[in-house]
């Protein structure tokens, strides 16, 4: 079955430090990969998708097919980045988007 | 703009009771879906629909029914609630029938407790 693994439940960093949220997927084909974010008291929302190759709020994510990874990175964390981050993958099951368990990012001042 | 609206926001049920979680969107989206969010398990797809009259099962469909009689509405029915269905439920919609290729817009969530 298609799986998305986010190994860290909680990642705590200091403001200004680099951030890397890990995501690995199991789909052997060409996946559609996304990062969604849920800020406190806000709705879950799309942060970025691999197909658009954008940088959103300073975050980037590169698809590494060899390692089946789609890690989310930001060079300098800000306090407002504190949120729950979900990696999601589609492709194997048509319209079914599979989410990882999520990683809570806490940026300390 | 309302976007995706879910009701109720909170609900407490007794085991065996039935209820319907309502979801409506005003963006003329073809794709709608229901997820449940549980600690340590992320979001799991319950059911989804690619258009009016069309529904299909997700990862965890047992115990839930859905229907899609209009483009706007996608209710989720619990016929006989069980404590294992205690969760936060999210409705999400997307413009195209290929929902995963587009941006999913989420509702605020409905917190359900089954005693």
C-alpha cells in the first residue's frame, strides 16, 4: 500500500536555525507530492507541491526519486513557522491523497 | 467567501447513535472528500467524490456512508457510532475531478466524541 512516512512527531529549533522536515514515500511510480500546513487556529492549507517547484514562505522541497524523499527545508526558521506540517502523496490510487502522520514544528525565540 | 463549511463543529454521541456531519462548498468544486485526523496517524481518507452522483471509498470507509446529490454538498453519515470513531473530521474540496492534482481546500473540522 502507498505510504507516507514522517519520522519526527516533533521538531524543535531556535529562530534563525535551518529546518528540515523529513518525508519519505513508498510509491514506485511518478508521485504527486505536496506539503500541507496547519497553523494554530487556522485551516489546513497547501504550502507547496513538487510539480510547481516553488518556494513558499522561504520553504522549498526537492523530490529525490532515488531516496523516495520529499523533505521540506528552510534556511532560517521564523517563529511564525511554528505549525503542524503534513506531507502527502498521490498518484498510485488515482484520486486518493495519502497523508503522513505529521510533524509539529516549534520555533523557539 | 465561505469556502468549505462543516457543521457541527463539536458533537458528543453515545455508542449506537447515528448522526450526519454536513459539508458544503460554494466554489463549484467537482472533487470533495472526508478525512479523519487521529494523533500519530495523520489524516486518513474516508470517502471521496469526483462529482455529483459519484462516490468512492478511501482508506478507512467502514462505519461511514456518503452521498453526493449536488455539487455543493457532501454529507458524511455515521449509522451506528462507535468509540473508535472519536476523531476530528475534515471535509476538503478541489476544483477538478482529479482532486489530488489540485489544491485541496479544507473545512475547519468537526470534533466528534463517542462515549
